[in-house]
C-alpha cells in the first residue's frame, strides 16, 4: 500500500526555522517525483515545491524561493522541506504528495499533513 | 502569474448532475486535473489529463477541457460526493490550483 507520512510540524516563533519530513513506503520512492503542498486551515491548496527523482531538478512557488528548500534522501525513502525565516503567513497544513509525470504532473497520493503554526 | 478561477460553491440535488468549472487563459492548451477534499481529510486525485479517472474513482466522474474552461462533471451525484473540489494545472514549471469549489448535495 502506498503511504506517505509527514512529520516535523509544530509551533515555531516568527523568524524561526523548521524541517518537515515525509516518509514514503509501498512504492519505489527513488522512481518518483515528489511534491509539497500547503493549505491554510479552511482555505485552498497552495503548491510549494516539486523535486525530481534524484534531486537534480526542483521547482518552487516564486514567493517562497530563497526561504524554503526541498530535498530528498532516496536511501531513507524520505522527502524534506527546510523552511527558514518563517512568518505567520506560513502557518498551514503541509502535505507531501507522490507525483506522477504522464505528459504532465499529478499528485496521486497525499499524506495526512502536518500542521505548522508560526506564532510568538 | 497564471490563475485558475472556480465558482466558490455549487449546489445539486441527489441524483442530478453536478458541473464544476475551472477557468484559465488557454487552459485547453494545458492538462487539467481535479482533487476532491472532504472535511478533515487529505485531497484525493479524481481526474487527470483532463478526462482520465484514477483507479478507484467511480465512473460517474468525468472531465473535459477546451478553450479556457475545464469542467468536472458528476452524473448521478450522491451525498458522499459532497466535498471541496480543486482544479490544478501546470504553467511554466509552476503548479497552480484553483480556489476550490464547495459542492453541496441537498
């Protein structure tokens, strides 16, 4: 069974940093692109970043470039999101999603999400 | 930046057809996909490449995409289809989501 499980969320002060993790199982992790999507509770979905199979290609939403970094460890079947200089606007549920590329990218399996709260 | 526009809400009676639209500049030249999200749950892919249903998605879900509008259609809508629906497309190496449509079945 395909599973992606996020962890690492929590309460962080403004200006702080946090690293989110996503543990994948049930599929060959190194064969898939992976993506982070976030959602402010009660609001819509916002794409954050996508990374290719070996980490050599990364795409970010332009508003987050420079503060967030996506990377992966295929040996540990894990995806990461390093978030720096956090502000209240980064408060959201962060989802990890397996990403298919079939003429275009699709997010076919999502984790349950991890909540990040930026507050003093 | 590219934008996808969805109606905030759509209401339908059980058994009727629900149509949820997603508008974007020349969206028909791109591939659209759709996600369903029920309260307290993670999104689920229900349509990709405009018209393709992932395994496990009921046949009552169908999609189309032409011109500036992609449409998700649910034939014979059931109460369990009540959810938020998001369209999504890629533009210039950027994934874009629509604002979401709350489908109410009443």
